[in-house]
């Protein structure tokens, strides 16, 4: 018996199993954008090759990264406030309970493979930033390379032209339209001013100096905030999960996507899925 499921923030597909005769794509995949379908096809090809559950997940997510699913997975999408694209990924082997992850990784495009390398070649769980990039390159992945694209830079420039609105800041006061920002004191309702700047609102680019930037929060849409999360059960009954993303558009530099929540959700479903599969196939 084989099992593959794929999640995105904007859709959830059901499972598909060759034993059930569903062939190449899960039920419900007609609602899935084409690049995500190709990710599932890549995962099924890995099944045909007899790969492990962990390798199946890596193959599927890698295809999504290569195709830049919705512009929110892989390189070339979702610039941060500085205009740079960084990527995050995590995998977990359900048999050994080992976890590997990279976050805010620069200069290397194969983030799900980098996460798997953390399991294979370290006793750690998470590597971040440029050190994650250095490790990945040392382990054989291609790099360094620029992860930005014409599309990502166009998004960033348009956002800058709109006074960096909307954004992910809250309870702050902009010194200029695009920052830097000073915190607003929750207790007093006034700006904290540790440097003694005491800037008036004419210098800050907002009509109400006590307005918090959370009023301009970023709307969540399919092409600015998504990810791929995949679960696989191989012929031995072993389970693995993985997720990959380039995060949210104009995120604050250093932010890491909610991978832990995604994986926790999938792992909590593990027992229920196995029970359901056993009931259906018995």
C-alpha cells in the first residue's frame, strides 16, 4: 500500500493510493494548481522507483521548488522587506523521528534537499541563514546563487512605491514611510523613544502618530502566502512528512514560516490516517 497527501494553505487534497486504483493524482486534485499536481506526479514516480517515504516527500517537494509553485515555493518569489528571497524547509522521518530543517536560507535553491542533508549528516535539527547555505554547498548542493527573480523584485519595487504598505509590523511608528520603526508603548499609548528622537508626525509619513502599522496588515492571497506540505507512506508502512516555502511576501527579514505547526498537524493526523487506510484496505 502506498499513500501520498499534499497540503497547501489554500487547498487540501485527499489521498491517492495505487492499491485503490487511483493512479497518478489524489482525489480532489482537480482544484490543485498545475505545479502542485506536478509535485504529486514526481512523488508517484519516486514510489514507482521504490524509494523510501522520506525520499518520496523530498522528490515531490523538490519538483514544487523547481516549478516555483504559486511563486511561494522555491527561489524567485516572496521577497522580504529588503527585497531578498530566502527559503525554509523541514522534513521528518516518522520511523526514526529525526527532523531536519533549514530556515532563512540564502544562496541555495534546493531547500527540501538541504533539510534532508541535516538529517543525514548532522546531529542537529535546524540550520539557519548563511551557515545553512555554507553547509548545504559543502554537502554538494549547487550554490551560491541569487534566489531573487525579476518577478520578485517587481513585487518589492511596487510595494516600496506604495510606502511599504501593507506590511507585517504592528504597534510601531514609522520614522519614514518604509521605516525604520519605533515601538509604541502599550501602557502609555505613546511611542517609546530610547534615542531621544522625538520626531513629529510630519517626519513620519502618517496622519495619526499613534496609529499602529497593524492597520495595514498584509492580506493573505494564493500568490503571496502559501507553501507545500506533503505526507507519504511507503510500501513498508513507513511515514514521512515535509514542507517547503519561500515564506510570505514582504515578510520581516528573519521570519520563518510556520513549519512546526504544519508538521505537528500532519503528525497528529498520522495515527488517524493509518487507521483509516487499514479499515479501507482490509
